[in-house]
C-alpha cells in the first residue's frame, strides 16, 4: 500500500507514553548519501519555521553536513539561494577521478583511430549513392564529391601509409595513457608512503577508487567557513584548524539559542568498528565519554569538546568518504589518545544508522526524528528501470544498503525511545549522485535538486509538523522555540 505524504511515519514502543512531546529530550538524526542532503535542507527549514525544539542533532554520510550546520545556528545556509545547496559546485560532487577521466578519453580516441578505416568504408556506402542521386536529379555535379572522397580513401588505405601511421598513433596514445597512470600512482604512493603501510598498493594506485571525494570536502569546508567568518574577509584556514575553530565555537555556545549538541558517526576500516564524534553538554557528556570496565568505549567515542577537538573536520571528511567508491579519509590520532598516534582509514557505512541510534539513546534522547532522502521499499508492480550509467549503478547499491539498514535499525531500536518518527519522501527519482537532476519516467519530466529541497520542506510540514507536533496538543514555549530558531 502506498503511503501518503500527509500520513506521519512513527513508531511508538508498546506500553510507553505515546505521541510527541516538546518537553522530552529530542534528537534529530540525518542519514543519507549525496543528494539526500538537499532533502535534509528542506526538512530543516520546515522544523525551523515551526519552532520545533531539537536538543541533539546527529548525522552520518551527507547528513553530517546538515548536522554540523544545524548545531551552530546555521542551517539556513543550507537552503538559502546563496547557500551550499545552491552553489554550482554541487553539480560536480563525487565526480569520476581525473586519472580515470583521462584514461577513458585516451582509450576512446585510440578506439576511434582503430576504427577509422572502417568509418571510411561505412561513409562510402553513403557518399556514392548520394552522388548518384545528385547526378540523376540534376542538382549538382557529382564528380567533385566522388573524386574528393576517392582521394581520402586512397590516402587512408595507401600501402605505404596505413601499416605505418595507424600502429604509431595507437602506440603513442597507449604510451600517454600508461605514463599518466604511472605518474599519478607514483605521486599518490610517495604522498602516503610515510603514513600508511600497504601491500600491493602501487598497482591499485594505477586506477584507484573510481569517484573523487575531494571536491565534496572542499565544497563543505567552503560553505562552513562562509558561515563561520560572517561578513569578515578572513582567509580560510586549513582543515585541522577549521575543525578546531568549529568545535570551539560549538563548545563555548552550548545552551545558547540556536546551538545544539552534536554526534557524527563514521566507520574505521583499520579498527573495524564505528567511531562516534560528539559534543555534548553536562551531565550527558560525562556519562557518554566515560571509560567503562571491559569496554572499548574510550576508543570508539571521541569528545570533540575535549582533547579530540582537532578531529572536527576529520569527522565530516570521513562521513563524506564512500566505501570502496572513494578513497578513505586518513585520520591521524594523537599520541596521547587511545589509538596511540596511529593513522586510520575512515569512511561512511551506509547501514550505520543503527549504531547512530544506539549512540543517540546513550546521549539521553527520549524521542528521535529520523530524516532520510529515500522513499520506502517498492511493492508489487512498483519496479523501476535499472540505471545504465556508472555513478547511477553505484548510487542504486548504496541506496539499497542504506534503506535496508534503516528499516532494521528502526524496527530493532524503537524500544530505546518513547517515540520514533520518520520523515522521508513518498517518491524521489533522484539517485544519490544526480546532482544535476535526472529524467523521471513516471512524471515524464526532469527533476532538479531544488525540487528535492522543496519536497523535504513539504514533507516536514505534512509528515511531522502538522500531524505530529500539531496533534500533540502541546504548546511550544517561547524559550523552546528560540532555542531551535535556526535548525
């Protein structure tokens, strides 16, 4: 059965207080990849306009971007016309890596060179009939056309030319291809050699991960610095310094109107565990980051408001790194930390929403609102056509993993909270990497990213603000509204 946009998606544990209450400690969880961030922006705008109280924001994947902006009274920079989701650079997020693009271009030119004799033969099947028709109808002299084309055929298939120039062109193109890939691999190997132990890395570096996450990290850091510097003309600091400034800003302003506690989840490939970066207020901070007997809590929970403040940028950069599809983000831990100065590879995990809900519960949240840019699973006769482009295929796999993880997480962890609410689109044709929009077969038109922002705004009102907050009968106090005035 198809779920209508007006119907709120909620899960309430049996035997507990039902419904929404602004008096409970509320967490907003943003989950998704790529274009889902535009949907988050629309939902945040709806919650902001309704004055919904949010005490804690948490995110994974692209949701970490929305969480960071919402935590420091800056979510408006996500949906404004000059905001991060209106910038032209978003069209190039998660593009193919430059070495791969160059390799495909060279291989394409090489293939065209090899097919040139065949192309000439195919053209002959059109040129000579056209010349004959011109002579029959008397529209022109066909001699010049046939003679010119005959000269081209003679030069291309000349016995002293074809066996010489064709192999030379192919060998030259392949030499450029191999040289470019080797130079890229050598540069990457020397860059990471002092930091990473590796086995067989040089051959993998010839091609490497297919997608490039450096542009999306730069896009995020530029938007965050624009928010933090305000109207002042200050040069943007480096990633580590930017992270320190952000964590200091949030830590010093916790409790002020518009500022919220923060949690970000990422996956540690070397530690083979999820790490959670957070900034919490007391008394939740002490309990959340405390050492526990027989537990590795001190390795998995990093306090960005304390010694781990230098990892503020690392948390989001790791969340924006896709598993396998992009290179992981390298995080260099301090010598005094639990990881004793090690360097770990970190990335996102599509089904990490379950771990994020566990940590939100650990941080004291009594009710949670989960925002996802993915519609519910398809039913009978709702199958869609398969994507045939590379990024589309990767996006379908990531979206499928994320949706399955989200369903399992909500079903298995609803008992941790007094109420769980979900906001997600009923229909969304945009894949995780369709930043330039896509053609929607069902509506027979193009869908744009701005429409997804508006879809999130509409769903936020129809699925949560109206039927949940409005139906609760609770009046939001001025203090609560001001505290959440800039989600």
